[in-house]
């Protein structure tokens, strides 16, 4: 039996991901199976957790705004708690399985650089205010109802920075500063929408695999006509 060799990964890909936070991989088969292969080639023995891949197919889809792929999902499987997503997933891999006939271009933002450019009051809010990261999704079947308290900008035990972006964020329940928090979240949303309009667009080719440092980079895509399908996988590495 002759076993084909696995595709070699250019060492420059790992370097680029480390230095700029995003890289597009080409040459892998256009299949969801390429996600764990790419993750293992990129991270090697530093790969610690590989979460279940998910396929997203949209038809005549609207804009998907800038976000970081993190979530908190624990399910009961046969009486055992199984974590299917983690709030601190530190990398995300997105493989374009089929491109829409029109639209659907991707965009990426260095969230560290962007949030550092905001005015002092907003920066202080992002660094210092506790919020419920998924509060707006509470009470939705299958999604977390337990508050996940955190800040938009945090640091891991080893000093790695996390800059979060989720459309589920809300003020903490009965937070006496709810009015202020809500106002600051609205300001933050407006700043994100402003920068999103002017970002360069990237039209991926079917089979291209976009890999992002999920602590540093936010991503999204434009509206599209017709059908578009992506395979997505999030991972955690030693650095998380």
C-alpha cells in the first residue's frame, strides 16, 4: 500500500501567524478534514485542544461583522460534561468550501492595534470594566445562561493579550453602572463599524484556509448573493 505524503507546510506560515496574527494557507484539499491537518502542521506539539469543527452554509447572507471566535459551550453527553467550545480558544481556522457568485469577501483587523488607538475613556473601559461576555444570548436554548464575567482586554497568566469582540456582550445583571456600560458598549460598536467600512477586502479562493490568532485578530465578511459554505475549527495551544 502506498500512502501519499502529507503536504509540507512552509515554515514561513508559522512565523507570519506569530508576527502578524493571520495567514492564508493554500494547497490543502478542499475538505473539512484539512482543518485538523493544518492545525497539527502549524502548531505541532503545542496543540492542546481541538474543538469539533462546524460547517456554516449561508444563502444570500448579510454582513458578518468583526468578531473573535470564542464561545462557552458545555454539553451533557451520556451524563458526562463535554466542552465543545471554550471562551479562550486562541486560534481559529476557516476553510472556504464554496464561494458565493457575488460578494462574501473577507476582512481582518489587528484588534490590539485598533483598540490601542481609541480614546482614553474607551480604552480604560475595555481594560477595566467587567461585563457578561455572552449575556445577550442567555436563555437561548443550547447557549450559556450562566454569566461569563470578563473584560474586553485581558492577559493570560503568561502575559499573552486577549482582545475580545462578541455581539453577545451585555452589562452584568443589576450592575449599578449598567447605564454607563451600555453607553460605552454602544460607542465601542460605533467605532468597530467605522473601521470595518475601510478595511481591505480579501476574496478567498475555494479551498483557501484562513488561520487567525483569535486573541489578536477579529474577522468578518461582506454580504453575498447565492450560497457560500465554510468549515470552521477553533483550537487551544500551549500559549492559551
